[in-house]
C-alpha cells in the first residue's frame, strides 16, 4: 500500500541491536497506523511485564497522514504499557519528529531493553545509532533541547524527557520543541526506565504517495477552507482558552479539586485576559491554526498556555493569576510532567490538607507551595511524593475515604471538565481506553447543545461515534482533530486524503470498523494485563455521584448512579461486550482478532 | 483596579441596553431579556452581551445580525435548549455559544 514508508525500526538498548522490519499489508489495512499499530505491537509483544522494567517496550508510531502537507498533519502516537495505570497507555504529540521519522523512511520505532548508561537514539535516514549522552541526564527539557539542537541542528526532530521521566515519575510525559507534550500515562517514565533521554531524527527522503499531484491539490483546498472559517479569527486570538469562560458558564470548570464547576475569579484569567498578555504563538508543523499561546509568566519567562493546563493548574487548585499558572506550566514542561495530572495531584493535596488528612498546611491558591510541590513531585520527594504516582495511588496510601475525591478513571487523572452536570461526558471519561482523557470522546459540547441532563440511548450512540472518529481515526491516521472540532473543517476531506495517499478508497464506515477493532484490542489488553479488570474500571469517582455542586447554576446537580450504570450497560451492548465490559468472543472474532479472546482470559 | 479590570475590554464596561423594539413605558422593575455571546459569536454580534427591552415576544434570529451561524452552535434559553426561531421575551436569559473542544 502506498503512503507508508513500510518499515518499522526496532532498537534494543540492552544489546544495541538495531533492525528494520517490513510492516505487513494486513497491519496497514486493519490498524491504519498510530494507535492502531501501537496496540497491535503491544498485544503481540508486551505481556505481563512490569511497565518500568526493561521488558516493557515503547512505541513511536505514525500513520499515513503524518508528515504530509495537509492541515495539522504532524502528529505521532507514543504508546507503552503504562506505569501509571498498569494498562494500555498512549498519547499523541505534534512534533517535527513525526515529519522527520516519515522522511527517514520509517512508520514506527519500537524501543526495547535498557541502556546501561543514559543515551540518545540518533536516526539519520538509514543510519541509526545509540549515542551515550550522560551530559544530558538531569537537564530539563528546554536546556536539553537547546543542547541537542546545537549538536544536531535546529531543524532536527527531537523527542526527549525531563527529570520527571528520569526519576521514573509515572505522570511524566515525552516532550518536544519546548512545550509540545504527549503520553500522559507515564510515557516519559518508560523512556527514563530505559535510560533513553532523547531521540533525534533527521530524515531527508520523501513519502511515496499514490497520487501526489492530487494530494497537493486536496491539501491546498483544505488549508483554503480553514482560512474561510468564520470562527478562525477568534480561534487564533484565544485558541483552546476560549473554553475557559465557556466551561465556567456551563458549570463544568474544574474548581477546587472538581468540587465546584464555577470559579469566582474566572474573569481574571479567561481567554480575554490571555489575549492581552499574549506575546507569541507556538505550535506544531503543518498547522495553520496553531494553538499555543505564549505569555510572560510571573518570573517574566516565556510560557505556553492552553485550556487544559490553565483549568487544572488554575481553578482546580484555586489559583487565579494567569502568569502564576504559566510559571507552574513552564515548570511542568521543563520537568517533563503532565500538567493535567499535576494539577489534579496538587488539588488532591490541598483538599487532603483542608480535611486534615496530611500534616502540611496547603491552602487553596497557595502559589508558593504549589511551586514547591511541582519540584517535589518531579523528584518523588517530600509532600509531593504522595501524588507523584498519581491520585489513585495517593488515595490508596492515605485511605480515609479519599478515593471518593481522587479524580481519576483507571488511574489516569481526569482532564479539565467537571461532569456533575454532564453524564454523557462522565461516561466518555469512564470508557476512554487509556483512562480519563478527553481526547477520545469530547461529547460535552454536543451534550449541552441537546439534552444535557438526560441519560439517553442516543447520547451513548453519539459517544461511540465520537470515539470512533477521535480515538479511532485521528489517533491512528495520525492527524490533529482540532481543525474539525474547533473550526468545523469538513470530515469528508479525510477519506479523500487517504485515497490520494494510499490508493485505497475508504468510507467513514470503513474507518469506524478500524476504530472499533482498535478499541476492542485495547480493551482486551487491559483484561489480559489486569485479570480483575472489569466494569468498576469504567466508573468515575464518587464525588460526581455523591457531592452536588454548592454554587452557580449547577448548584445541587450530581450524576444519578443508577442511570449512569444503565448507560454503561447500553454502551457495552453496543460495543459487543459483556455486562462486565469484557469483549465477547464473537465480537473479537468479527473484527478478525482471532485467538485474542482466549489469550485475554488467560487460557 | 486589579489586573483583570485593567485589561477588560472597555466595551464590556460600557455595555448599554440595546433594544430592537423599545417599549414606550417599561414597568418599573421589569427585567430585560439578557443575551450572552461566547467565542466567535461575540465577534459576529460585536459584543459579549446585551440587554434587550422587548415590546412583545420575538424570534431570537430577529435580534441577531444576519446571516448568523445556523449550525455548530449552542442556544440555551433559561437554561433549556432553544433555537434561532425560539420566541424571546423580557426576563429571558439567552446564551449563545459555539461548539468547541478545549484541547
């Protein structure tokens, strides 16, 4: 099939063996790329291992759209068995590394084993080698990026970890280009466990597509369509931060560890304030609507903001100053840690302090202590150590009912949407295949636009449709979903792009099939790796069911537990899973996943 | 004046009631209809909010610039989902916002 490099690069850091393998036609056809390739590789190769042992593998995987001159086609997926959740973990990242990997002639890289000393993996087209790099170990991601650019060239594709990953902190991410981050469920820690500080990629080739002139024409038309969008100008001014006052208005802004859905200081830090403080824009290659807004933080350093990190490091910890939030965010990027999990962890500690469950006094909005906590979490020391393995582990450590307000699903912290009044979005977090991430099915806007408080079958059907598009297609193609979601870029473009790239005509129905196959295999992976895995893993925290909001328009609102369970059962029915959420043998067989059912059940 | 007040667009502070059809004598204490606009919809309207004094119930679309986006928007009238043809009257609270993602 055209449009793929057709090669997988495998690097074993233990014995320094480097090999290049053909990617089969069936893998391309059945799993598309990105997340699809990743779960198939993990299913086949990573079984019952400690995520931080050298037996785990980390996969850097692109898809047929990656690196093409198409709107926002710059993503790759980083996946592994997660040290945070114990199940399947992945994240996407927009980076020059994706473009360079494809130009170097590879669709995916599998890194296995463990280097004796800190190293950098250097990929220059056909030439691949491990380079010892002790001088980079201990450096933050900004400093290390500078040193790598100086050594290998400014335009190299670079993926790297910070001290968080080196210290095996399970909420650490993989970083790129001073602020791009991916791999929330601890992908940075997996790199750290392998002593792999960075991957530098320099590709000089071209991707061979089925019909390049057609693809160029379609790409041009796509970029032109985006330029005509009425919402583009506002998007360019506020980016994802337009969601801030939107969420506050709808009572779903995460506030005080998700206790409330409105923040009394929201007007002091919303998208309009961001506009005034904006000094620069950052983003991914190929993107004509870059989302990163740079402001000067409270130390007068440049820091990039978006809605998720402002929501979680702002109202969720009671902090009302955007420059102070920006500083915490910059620290998270430097340390290579996930801002969502970090905000959730700090919020958890503040609430634990308020309830007298820890001896330290940490008030809501206490910036100086929050700043200290970021470092402690990154080192796994002091008070911060409690949440450095995530809020699930923290609640298990302190007990006393804290699991009720440890805001996670499957061990992954919930991103910045409070769902007391959004049962469909709660189900979206509940059934996301990596834990409580918003990337798979952001149904909340559709939900509010229709029948917000219902627990309807239509809502569950819509959720699965979103999962197929977002978690199935976009994560596997791999391409950014934001042009579609934020400025209504037409979904019809993508099958057209795929046809020009691969020569295969595919409908959205075909792509849904691939998405469903991927979801089923991920589900089976969780079950195989965690034998007790089941329905309980798909439930959001008790707070959303038991503690109604006390303020704002959503005062008194909470989710009905029984009705949530009814939606969950219907979700399983539509997915072809049993009442415990385990894929039925006939479902797996129907997607061509032969033998998976047996292995999943450990027999 | 705090940072937020200093940075807030001046037009927000100057918001004045903007009527499509004024009542000649508005009963004392009668609340106006309030419209709030989010995201790029505020650009189209030229304001993040306005209050409107209505003689009689009128369709929402008559209070908005034309053309106004018909799809991918959320319309809430008194917290309930409405449409551009919903009738608006005094004391109604109307929120118009785009479908968006947040990241």
